[in-house]
């Protein structure tokens, strides 16, 4: 399966997962940390899950709170996230003006 297009917003989401790559993350937490609205975030999460870059599961609690969907990077997702973010940062650095030495 080919890799999905990685928009700036998708790279931002992947960056947040890389902060704690083994941890399960809630959509609400990702929305707050990225500043992305749910209408942008959840399609990204679903697309990453479709390409098996994320895995998802439902978490239930005993205190009557409705089940919540959680996400984390798969091994393939972790590898892709690291590579694409390194590539993105290198590209960004190349686009920055150089400081002249005076």
C-alpha cells in the first residue's frame, strides 16, 4: 500500500505522536496540542489508520464515561514519521536565508 499524502497538518500530528511514540493518544489531546479542529484532525487519523501507520482501540472506564478512541503509531508509522519529519526539517532549513558574515 502506498503512503498517503503528508500535508503540513499531517506532519504536525505525526510530530505529536513522536513526542511519546509508545503511548496511546486521545483525539481530544491531539486536537489541543496541535490546534487542529476535529474536522481536520479525525480525517487525518482515519487516513493514517487506513495506511496502517496508526493503530486504534476503544478505551472504556468503569465510571460511566463513554468509551474513547485512542491512537498510537505502528512500527511502520514510527519509521515513516521519523523519516518524513527529518526530511521536512531539512527542507525547511534549506529554504531559510543564510546569514552573511560581516
